C-alpha cells in the first residue's frame, strides 16, 4: 500500500475549566488538500472509496479522518462528520479483523500491515471524539452540545479506545502509552457530568453496543486485569464476551473509609495503568482514586464452574479449543486477590532448541528413539472445497503437520517425509516452572498461546522436555517474547486405538505418554492431537509385550491443538515409559 501509520504519542492537552486532560495532536491550518467534512461532500467521498479492496479503502479512510481531526471545525460539524464515517469504518474493521483472526504469531508482514490498519482506524476515530469533548470543555460547561450529544462523544471516545486496547491484546502487544490515562480522564469527566448511566447504541463497533459508559469502563478494566497475554485467542474472545454479562455484578465508586481487601481493586485516575494495587490505604483519596468492587462476581465464577463440572462439559472457544476449567481460577485470582509467583525466577541467558506443535514433537521424539509414528490418512482436497467438521489437512510449510488450512493441489506428502523443524530461541529467565523465551520476528517460528512445544538444551542434546506456551508478547523491537510452562521432563510416543468405547477414531494413532510429576502432584498422563477423546474412554496401547488398556479418567486441558488427560496407572504403562518414568 505504501502508506505508513506511525503510532506516536500525542501531546497532552488540558482544559482549564474542567481539568480534562487528553492526548491530542496539534491543529493545522486547512490547506488545498484538506478533506471534506460537510454532509454532501463526505457522502460523495465515502461512495468513491475502493470498497472492493478493504485494505486500500481502510488506508484512505484513515488518512481522511486524520486530516479532519487536525482541522478546526465547529462542534456540530465534527460530531456529524464522525457519524458519517462510523458505519463505513465498522464495515472495514469487521472484515480486516477477520483476516488476522487467530493467526500464528509473530504476524507476517502483510498481517502486521492489516493490524496497523485496524489500530489506525480505531485510533483516529477515538481522536475525533476526544477532540469533540476537548473543544466542548473549553467552550464552557457542555459548551454548545446537548447532554445527549456530549454522552455520544464520550461513548465514541471510550468505545474506540477500548477497541484499540483489544487490538493490542489480540496481537499480544502492550497498549500504546497514554491510552489508560485518557480512559480514566474520560470516566472522571462522565462522572462529573452525570453521564455514566447514559444508554447509547449508535456506534458501529462491538464496544459501542455496550449499554452505558460505566459498564464499558468496567469491561475494559476487568479484561486488562485478566492477563490477556496468557489467554489463547479463543479464550480472550470468550472472556471479553462473558464480561458483557458479568460487569453488572461489579461497581466503581469513591474509596470507602474502611480498608480494602478481597474483591476490591484501586484505580488511580491520574495514572496510565488500569489499577494500582501498590497503594497503602492512607494514600487513597476520593479526589484521585476509585474502587472497583468485584465481591459479587467471585461467587458467580465459582458457581459457573460448578455447573460446568456437573454437566461434564466446558464451553467451546472460537479457536476450536475447549475452555480450560483453570481459567475460572485465574480470573478469580486476577479480580479478587493479588497473584503470587509459584517459583522464583533466575536470570539466565543461553539458547534452547524448540519445536512447535503436537505432530512435530511426536516425530522428533520418535526419530530419536527409532519409533514409527502414525497418523490418520489424509486425502488431497481442492482449495475451494468446504472442509467438513473436524477435518484437517497436511500443510507442508506449517510448523505443525496438522494444520487448519488447505493444501495446494497435488499429492499430499507422506508425514515422515516432512522435515523435522526445530528453532533456536534465547532465554530471558527461567524457573522450576518454565522459561521466558525470546526469538527474532524474522525467524520462521510461528506459534500461539496454548500450543504444545518441545524444548531441549542445545548443548545437552538429551530428552525433549514438554511444555505449553502460556503467554506471548510482541514488543516494539524486532523480538517476540513468550512464556512456556513445563509440564513434563520427557515423553514417549505410543500408538493407541479405541478400546471398549467406540470413538470412531482410527487405530494406530500416535499419542504422547507423560510420566508422573510429583512436584505438582500430576499422575501419569496422555496427550492426543486435536479434540481428543471423551473422558471415560478406554484405549488400547500397542506394546512389545502385548496391548495395554488405558482408561482416560479426567481432562486436564484441551486447546485448539492438543488434549491432555489424566489416565489410570498401569504397570504396563509404566514399563512403556522406561527410563522416562
């Protein structure tokens, strides 16, 4: 496209009358190339956007909104202009977000450009509404805008800033400096003028459908506190949607005279952080701070988890996985108490070999032990044929053989003919529980939260340790950081088939058996690909001494790429682990 969208920080502008402080760019004199803002001209300009090419159209729309944001306009002209472009922006944003939805990270250069377009649209729309509010504040109390128009401007500014925060979370990047300071300022402004409960549904953006400003603010706060960099993309979507019904159980209010405790979070309205839990009670003041109470939400989380356990199932997520029961514990901890690290970390800089994906890990472990792996046979399918539910195909260029994309026409390669892909990563620190790793964005490594990985010290060349990517962070530098929780010191590849319960799976499928880990009270367990088997299934395990029956007694975890089960111990199973046990 040839268009750059720098994500620089705007200067803070303050209204003396209301002490409203917002990040805004400087106004510029309108030149001959200034974009139109009158109704008829704007509609004509929008009709000429290349809507057949959403990326080009988004780039042009960003430039148009940015130009108008930096012109001097009347309050009504600026607010009307934003209303004209809002629907077109909503159409483009929905399309662009779908194009990078659940992509592996780091994004490709093209994917990164799409992400920048999305952030650019959200940023300029938020700037437009912030400009309306600042001009209105400088004109006096509510200036020339009605109370409803002021509420609409507040809603637009907070909703599009919220979408911008979500954009960063979905690509595992830290939000731009100044976003939370602006959100706190907008909340205080709405509070001062009695607009928190205003009901508006006029914006063409998901957060713009939130029923009032109080709920929108709470939803963003709680999503930010839910450790979004530790959530799989599907889990992030699920938490974001669930908050739409949960925020009604929470409240933002001035600090009480009594001490805060479980279920209370402190907001510093003059900071650039969502909450500040480092303050002593004596430092919390009604003028500067607010308290979020979540005490009524915590028992609801526990009740929902109990209900899911009674039903014997957990919700599916948008990335094809199953919601982890552990997410309720993590949300309760994030919204109710301050988390503590389970293991101390030590700084250690060295290199590790890593492989991404269940199938790749199976093949590497098997190759090192001379074990034959097997997988469900696949047919070649044309690119334009709809994929049936549960159907996967081989993608030769993927880090994981099992891929949710179509192959090009031709003959599917045999699984064992594919290269054994490993990558070299650096470590930032490590603990008994896992590693913080770093890789260059230009490397071929692509992954997502919830992916199964194998890790091996490059110097030791010993066993492949088994881990799961728990969080990712795309920094502004050329590096991607990600955290790996280790779940087993080694594993063995076995071949399984359905036993007493007919699951419809093909016998001879590869699986990983993991030894018991006493430190975390984890018994012998089994990892299978994809959605796995129902709990209660009995499987036959092939071994030189004869088949061993394995009973799946509990689902430990299920993501979009693997399922992890607790299974009944068996002497034959321990024998299969050998020295790994």
